[in-house]
């Protein structure tokens, strides 16, 4: 039997992965807004996508714009670690 390990043993080698994208896995409960309402992420699940192809649910993402939405706003941006 041959076992191949591509990880790090005692600090040698590297297993670092970086965030390459963000995906909304579950849409928020509310998706339609009126002028002056603020975006609500209630029910939304956000996942970070990593360079090794794995994903992980994250909760410390950013939402832009923050605060009250204005007429003509047709999207919000979800970001995590600059992605």
C-alpha cells in the first residue's frame, strides 16, 4: 500500500489556501425592497470559495451598500476577504 500525503508535517511544506470567490448558497428571505428600506441578510447563507476548490460557510462577510437603499438600486454586493 502506498500512502501519499500532500499536507504539511511539522511545519514543512504549505497547505495554504486563498479565497478566490464568494457565493450566496441560500438567498435571503426578503428579496424585494422599497425606497428607504435596508437590505436584510436574514436567511442568507454565504460561502467562501477557496483556491483548492473547497467551500466554507462564512458569517463575517460585508454587504454594500449599507443602510437605506435608494430608488434605482438593483443589487447589493456581498464580499468576504476582498472578494
